[in-house]
C-alpha cells in the first residue's frame, strides 16, 4: 500500500470515528507516526485529501452496485 493510500485510509478512519473536525493533518501524521509536513510529499493539501476520500467512496459504491446487480434480471430492485 502506498503512503498516499495509507494517508487516505487514516483520514477516513478519523472521519468515521471523530467526524470532519477530527480529520487534521496533525492527527493523520500522529496516527502514521510521521511529522505532519511529511504528508505534503504525498497529498498536496486538505482539499486533495477530501477529493481522495470522495473518490474512494465512489469506487466502493460502484463495487457494491456491481455486486448487487450481478446475476439479476432486475438491477433497479437489486440496488
């Protein structure tokens, strides 16, 4: 897993556990046991982190939808 993926995963865990206010670069760095400025080698800023979290959510949603409609004749009902 890349460091960027680790950062996004930690951010998501913090979001789910502590809400939006709990997602800080310092909290992410502390969880990864690195210094906060090191995060910016992998994520440009908090906006890019938010975009990565949203993209991860869409990817998971697409996977869930695909699984729901596999082997069904009525995809709308399956979803």
